[in-house]
C-alpha cells in the first residue's frame, strides 16, 4: 500500500483540472454547507485507501482561510477522517439543497 505522505498530486495539472471542474459544479462546502468553498478535499481519505484523482472522491471544502459565514476551518476539522465521521453544521436552512 502506498503511504499518503506524497502530496505531489496536489500540484499536478490533472488534479488542478479536476479541482476546477468540481468547484465549477458547486462551491458548497461538504462540512459546513456554506458557499464560497475555495478548494477540494477527498471524501474518502487517500491515507485510508481513497482514490487520489477520482472526481467522485473530491468535493468542495473551505481551505486555509476558513468559511466566511461560520468561520470554521472545515478542511482542518475534517483532517484525514472520512466525511461520515465529521460533525457537519446543522442549521435551520438546508444549505446542501441549493437555491429555493
């Protein structure tokens, strides 16, 4: 098994293309549900066997700057845990549903 310490794929042309397509389709963060996500993250972590360059394994997430709405550091909070183990924001508005 390949150890996920090699992060060179994050600067590869293939990864940047996939990331751009994912963010063009939606900028709603998979952790907090607010818009303006500025990067992508692996839904199933590469360190746990997730595919590095599979568009179905990448989703929008707020990166280093954090969410401009709730101020969470979504990518840092998720870490290398599967999405099912991350506490998602619960609000009175279903942000994941899209526009009304």
